[in-house]
């Protein structure tokens, strides 16, 4: 593990949460609070890596998403 990557996210003692809009199809990101940081993993790879972000980094990303800054990434 480096400071920002956890090799096996399933090894974390965490309560993972995903957006209700994912529809339960298992194809989305999951988030968990870990030691004052936020871990992010892909729900289809629970034993895969997780990235760790500070709460301020996640807040900046969420603010950008709310403001439509990443909308162009979801269009074909």
C-alpha cells in the first residue's frame, strides 16, 4: 500500500456505500470512510484496489460534479 492506494479493498474494515442510482447492477463506484479519508473502489472488483482521498479532495470533486464540470465525460 502506498499513501493513496490500497491493493485489496476487501481487506479494509469498512462499510461501503454506492449511489442508489446505480440500480444495484454492480457497475459503479463504492465509497467508504477510512481513518478520516475516503476510499473509492469499483463495485465489480471488491478485491481490487481502492484509492484514498482526503475529504477536501472528495468535496472538490463533488462540487465539480454538481456544477456539471465533468458532464462531457459521460457523453459518447
